[in-house]
C-alpha cells in the first residue's frame, strides 16, 4: 500500500495540492494512506480535510518535522507500506529536505513545479532548481513550463524530470453546475486568482472602463493594500466589479456558472487550473498570449489567446457576448468536451501513480 506524504507551505479552500490531489484521491477511493504536512502553524477554519487523511500543522521546526517523519517511517515499515514524499512548494520542500537529511528521503521524493521558470526573479529560479535537484523525480505541470526550465537542470535530471499536465475535477464541476443551473449572463466576465502583480488584474480593471454595461467578477485573495480595489475606484468602475475574495471551491463553480466569458491577463502561469475549470463550466476563455495559455489552446481552438492590446480584447469580448444562443452553446460544448479529453484529473492521477510506483520500485 502507498503512503503518500504531501508537503506544502500552507493550505486554503482553493489550494490545488489539497483539492486536486489529497481530497480528490480520498473521495475517489485511491486506496492509499495520505498524510499532509503543512509547514505552517495555522489552517483556515473553512478547510475541511477528509477523515481518512492524517493532517499535521507543524510549522518550520526542523526537529518536529524530523521526529514526525521518523515515526511515519517506523510505522510504514511495520505495516509493510511504501512511502512517497510529494513536495508541492519551494519553501516547504527546502525546509523538509534539510530537516530530514540522512533519513533516505530523496530516493522516494517527487517535486512538482507548479509555475513557469522564465519571467521569475533570481531567488525563485534558484530555489526551484535546488528543489528539482534534491528530489529523485521532478515534474512540470505543463509542456510550456518544462520547455522554459533551465537547460542545465533538465540535462542533469534526464528522464527523472517529466511533464504531467494539470487536470480538473470534471464530475465535481458538472454536479455543481447542473444542481444550481445558473442563468448565464453574456455580459458577465469572471477571473479567478490571487491579486498579485503577476496575474495582471490591473489590465482587466482598465478594460472595464471601455466596456460599459459589462460586469466583472473577481475571485481570489486581494493584496494587503487593496490596490486592485483602489484602481477600480480610480477608474470609476467599482459598481460593476464584484470582489468575492477567497471562497470555497464549490462556490467558485457556482460563480463560474453565472458568467459567459473567462478572462485572464496573467503574465505567468504553470497550467492554469482556473482556466480549465471555467472551460468545463462552459465559459469561453479570453486569455493573454503566454505559453501555458497557448498550450491549452492547442487542444481547444475555441480558447481566444490574445496579446495585451485593449482594443483587441474589447472587440473579442463584444464578439463573444453578441453570439446567438445556439452558436454560443455549440462553442461552449466543444470547449467542455476538450477538457474531458485532455485535462481530466483522472488522467493526471494515472500519470502521477506511475511516478509513485517508480519511486518505490525495488532495484
């Protein structure tokens, strides 16, 4: 039996390592023991962990981490279970590797690169490279992220550096949408993501000034100083923008059901789950022309990948909003079908299981 130890910086209701990995495997009975180690001392009250998942808020205390891992190793040895350590974030991965040195962790470890390498600052790139080198296997969540990664690191890792594209929970999305049956508004846009400079929400706010009559729903944590909200006031569009903040995943799907167009002007992504979820919810995406967005569009020609030119975005938004219902629905169904074919969580987990098996295979 597998014992999967997931190591993360922190958790939230929208956390991919928790929702798309831990919770999904629990709900769909993957028949594996799951342990989550959070290198933080606080967990939001609205994060509900399944009863069969062992959960540790352990902070950055090296001694506590080391003792916990030794206990897990001892117990798994007695039960005959195979351990895999799956790291999802750089900071916690570095802490974990250091705290567990000489415990034989590396030979059973996987590090997932959740974002692109290029366009990031030196500190990010350096720590990412260290995490990749310290783990036995590493994988990128998109072909674009792999292609943009440091050539020397890829050469050094060889076949131990792979690509497993992100996936989304098709069944969960479909159930929420069908249960609520929201009325889509052709003039409602939506974007899901933290309000940090790399996500480029400012472009969307300024865009709203040029399309009166349209509304924009923003889901995700705001920056500490509320810069995006302040910009909305400055541009005079605050009455047409809904700031939803951090909300549970099921509520995200409900909000997606209200809109017709998904927008992302992001500068950097890995393979954005939010775009894929919006596609499965039947929205038509308009996204910036970065390589991960282009990778999605290669599997679905209905995804509109555009340069960050306000005039082009306005024209495309109006063109989609003006589609007859029959044409919109036809396009929407094509988009939904492409997600099922190329970006399902079931497909993603089958690929991860192959790496897990390789990590515990006796040589």
